[in-house]
C-alpha cells in the first residue's frame, strides 16, 4: 500500500481489503481519481492504524527538508521548563497558554532546539515574521526561511504568515515535521484551519495568551493542534517573571447632554434587541448583530448601538482624565489604547502624540517603536496595532481609554506593559463610564488577570 502527498491531502493507493480503510475517520472515497483520500494531517495516525492491521506500507510522505542544526543553549525560567515538559509529556502536541511578556517565544525556540525535525512557524502578521526571525537569530546560527510579504524562501526553519501558509500549504505541507502556531486562538473557526489540515507534521505547538472559551472553536483547536497542556495567567507570574502590576479603574460620568443622548440611543437598541430575542428564543447579542440588517427595526437598533459605542469611546470626562494622566506621567513611556482610529487621531492631534494605526506602514512603525525605546517619543496611541504580538518592552504606563467587549483584547493590552526590567513596576489605568455597559465589561475583562495555576499533561 502507498500513501502519496497530493496538494495538502493523502492519496491512498493499492489498498488491500484487510485494511478496512472505510472504518478510519477522515478517509473518504474520491470518484475523481478512483482512490481513497484523507487530509494530510492524518498521515501518522493512518500509519499507526495500518500497522495495527498488519498492512505493509511501501511508500509514505515524510518531511522533505533537512533537520535544523546550530541552536545555542536556550535558558528557561522554571515555569517555561514546566510548560515545555508538559508539551513533551503530551506527545509533543498541545497548546501552551502564557501571558504576554512571559516568554512564549522562548518556550517555542527551546522546543525547536530539542526537536529533530524541520520546523514551520506560523504567525498572524508580517511584523511578527520579522520579530520571530529576530528572536531566532539570537539562538540559531542557521538561515531562517520566510513566507510572506513577497518573500518565498524555504529553510529547515521557516516562518510564514497565516495567509501565506494557507495559500502555499499545497506545496509546503510535506516539508516539515513540527508546526509552531503563534497566537493560536485565531484558529478553530475559519478558513485558515485548512493550513493545519494540509500539513503532514505530527508535532504541533500552539502558543497564546488568550485561549478560546470552551466550545466548538476549542474542540477544533484540540483536533488541529492538541489540548491545553499548560495554562498560567497574569496573576500567576506578576512580580516574578512579569513586572509587578498596579491596576486603577477610574469611574467617570457623562455630562448631562451626553447622558441624555446615550440613554436615548441605549433605549432604541435595547428595544430592537428585545424584539429580536422574542422572535428567536435563545439568541445572543452576536446573533442580533449578524441578522439586524435584515429588518428596518434591526438596522435602526444596530445604528443606535454603534452611535452609543462611539459616544462612550471618548466623551468629555475621558478627555479630561487623559489630560490629567498624561501630565502626571509625562516622564514615563506611556501607551494609550482606544476603541477606534477616529479616537486615536483625535488624541494624536490634541496631545501631539504619535498614532500607531493600520495606516502606518511597517517601516515607519519600526522607526516609531525604536524612538519610543530610545525615549525620544514618550507616548503612543493605538486602537488595535499594539493589541497583539508587537513587542513594546519599554512601556511603563498604560491608559485604556476604551476597549472591546471581550477579555482577550484587554489581556493583550495589559501584556504590553508587563515585560520585566530592573526596578520596573507597571501601571495601567482603565477609564470607565459609570452607569453604562462599560462597567460590566470592565469586570469581565479583569477576570483573566487573576491568578489561575493549572498545568496538565
């Protein structure tokens, strides 16, 4: 019997009756080619099943690139060693959950150094491709390949964006034995999952600071990458592996005109949402957002919700509070987090602060971060660019002017300040409007920051 890699799948040739191949999950008959086909990720589980059935296999795919060599010793903290050992004990498949700034990349590089297999590292953005290549240069003497931003170079260790991997996995899928997935929470519920279906790599390491909640997405990530093998929260590591953190929540008020407008808008969208839920029992807010455009009442309600959100993003009281905080911390490197680019540019104009938005190119962004590290820029304002992945080790103060509804964004933002430095104590302010939806959101966002020690093999 032969297993042949074919554009991200396996073709099963010369299948004997004794293989009982139809009983193996994931294997289907393909009339187009007249043989059985399966996702490439099942390569090694298929081989195990065939071995148990005493079916000889004369040809099978295996990683086509050479094994990397040239790693220097990589020092790890005790919790990083524990995370690496938990991954090993789980068959070198699984998800490591560590806070931003706790050294997930260091754990991954130690796993790479200890694994005798060519390695593909998947990251969400082009900026992170450069960041990973820079981190590898510190401990690895070999050439690092890149896929993304117009580059297509292969090496025993290759870093690729999610998008590039998805486009090219039909030719990359049989070249690697270990796949490292940074910000793995992006998988589990989208088309990019196909990239992990299309690779034969049996060894898989996912990294994230913000895992998905239990549900279909988590189940899918478990199938594609493996289970959570180590989970440490910010509260488990602050003051030791992370900088000590002080959190201050400022409860602010809308002025009378803003309050009247906010209450009126809130009343409109609550009525629309209540009508929607009355017609669809068990529906949630996310269902309303998806279906609101189908009715006049839904569109009006959704428009009112958006206007209310914009009002909360930067009302007068937040403008005044931000002015006070920037004066108080003018000598410290400060990151300001806002809800949208409109607010970012408004703050940039008002306080002459450099905005980092999606409109800023990668070269300019790197130049800005370098000036921030050197101290010639003392503050940056961003809506989303700094939320995930970008390394800002010199920030000391964070001001969350407004955020999203979820905890993931907040944890990522807080993590921008927690990278340790001698004598450093991080400080984060969260500006919250009293008697608004921001109050409950602030409570939910703070939950993942509490200590949560749980390690499972």
